[in-house]
C-alpha cells in the first residue's frame, strides 16, 4: 500500500492555504479569499498549519527574504505558488494542489540541501509556479515559526486574534495570545443577547466547519508574520533595560509583520517589550516596487482615476469605500476573535464589489450592524484601547473615520458601520466624482499626502505604553493601507 501517496492525495484534496499578501496584492487577496470560500479550502493561520503558500501580488524584491523565511517555517509536504493578478489565482491554486499531491515533487523538496534534486534553503526555497512557471514545494500543520499569521479562533468567535471557520476558509485552532479573556471564557457573540446564528451556522445559513479552540487571545506571541529574526523559536534574545517604574527588566525586540493574517499588507512594526508592555514602537518604510512592477492601490482606484481626468461616478466610489470599510471591519473582528461575523462582513464586501444592488445587501448589513454595533462583549474587549481624539488626528494630518470617531477602537469600528449605512443609498449615484468632496476610505485623498501615511504615523505613540494584547487591535482599528504609499501615482508625485 502506498501510504505516502495516500497521505499526499488527502492533503492535496483540501489543502490549508496560507495567504501572504504584498503591497499591490489587495485585489489578488480578495479573489483568493472568494475562491477559497467557494472551494471550502481552509485558510491557515500560521506557516506551521499550512500546506500551500500563496503569495498574492507583485514581486517586491525587499520582501523576498521574509517570504523565504515564511516558506522555511512550513514543514513538508508543502507547495508554494504565486499569483500576481486576480486572474491567476485559480490556476495558481490548481497548480499548488497538483504539486502537493505529487510524490516525486515532495521527495525532491524534502531532499537535504546540496544533494541531487534538493533545493538550497535561503537561496530559492521553491521554484514558484506562476502561469506555467515550475515550482517546488513544502507543508505543515502544527507548530509555529517566525512568519506566523494570526488567525485562530473559535468558530463561534473566541477572542483570540485570529480568523476561523472553514466556511470562511480559515483555520480555527487558537494559538496566538493577544488579548483579553472574556468572562467565563465567553466570546463576543456567545455572550451577546442581541441575537445569534445557531451553532455551526452563519447569518446566511452556511455551516461553519472549523475546529473550536477559543483561548481568549488577540494576536501573536509565537511567530509574528514574516520571519524577521533567525533566533531559535523565531524570537530574539531578551536584554536588560530600565522600565518606566525604574526597575531593570528584560527587553524583547519583537517585529509584527509583514505577513500576519488580518494585517496591513507589507507593514512591519518593530516593538520593544518589557513584560507585556510596549516600551517602544517603530514602523518600517513599506517595501517599494521596482520600476517594472508598478503597484496599483486597489481601494483608492476610483480617486486615482478621477484625479487623472477619467470619468468616475459617485456610486462607484462610495461602493468601493463601503467595501473597504467592510474589509477593515472583518479584519478587526477576526483579530478580536469573532470569526463568524468576520465571514459575514467579507461576504458583504464581496457582494458590493461585484455590483450587488442596495436591496440585496441592506437586510444583511442591518443584521451585521445590529449584532456588531450593539455587542457589549466586543465593546468591552476594545474599550479604552488606542484612543485617538479629533485633535490628535488633526495634528497628525489624519482625516476620515479615524478622525470622526474621536475615540478608541470601539468608536472607530462603530464609525465604519455608520459610514457604510450613509453610503448605502448612494450605490447607484450617477453624478461625477469630485475627489475634493468625496473622501477615500481612509480620509481625504491626496497623492502628495496619502491618508494612510498619517494613520501609520499615529501608530508608534498609540502603541507605546500599551499592552501587547492591545497592539493588534489598535492596528486593525486604524487599518492603514501601505499600498497607498507605494502606488504608481504616489511614487510619481514623490519623484516630482
């Protein structure tokens, strides 16, 4: 009996997919998430749980080292594919499944470095399959490495910083501590009396097939997305340093990003921790494309086009803005440990992007708004975290929902909901878009000063002095888009 072949066929039948999105890959990510849901392929939360690594977006040389480390964290059997455009996603996933199920490819991948057929780790790691390219593989299930992407969570929504149900294409084993434990182990939706879908179902009546593992955490103490260090276990050694109380405690240097799940694509935040308190936070410059790989910022495309003189309607712009808010909301809900509602937000986002009329989305949006906006547990989990006053936002040059919310994480996700409702009646507005009147998803649009630049500038002072448990919630509630900073139009303005 060919036991190895049987195991490979089972793995390839329903592989766990780890999405690594680079700046410029938002549209590819959205296409991949839709297809994974349609195929009922679970989306892995960490490299240790992944069979198939899907790199989404253009090839950015600055991120190749982080991708190689992410790849090395995946034990065999494994496969790695690259989709540079949304049209390539289906072929890339089919290619990855074929590579996973091939004993010859897996034997070649498992050969020690230097032997015939073996790949030199750190040099290639895999030959990426992209529209006919060759590729070599790799895999994993449990464990954790440097490049972990935090998406664990109870299928009903345990507050543990990750995504979940197989219905959403998510892995559901919670293993990233990053947050507050709800009383008695309860979760945002299990405590709320505001109405809840039956166990195992989402609001649309689809079953959640994930394992259940809510551990009450929000983020990632294991690997933190992208393989930033080479120390054992993925973390650097601690060093002594004075803390704010005058004591000498160990300081740990911990990078978050660039490939965490439910995290701004390509963003790297470097923390200095003493205990679980952030003493210092620094944000790396986002990776920039080469001249022959221009990045298009997906969420602000209508504003780019209108600014260049192309006719764009208000309806198209507000539809993209509402979808962007739902995308941000879904990521925050995943980080907060409410995967069932994160799935619903993602479905509504996809329906808006596909042109669904108002009548088709309004009832479902009303249910989402009621459950999320009135959730006492979610508000308790996020209250008082990452306060951004209107004055602080103005001083940083930030506008949009973050400035209007004038408050904490709770105020910001409620502001998203309010803005989506405001945009809903205007989805078919045929008036021409005026970029000076209609703001982009993250604030008034300007190629000279993209709104996400101000949001990123807000992060270090917000994170310093906060507990690590709150760090991912703060980032998710601001949800800056690094694509805005490295997109074609912005780079052209910067070059003058």
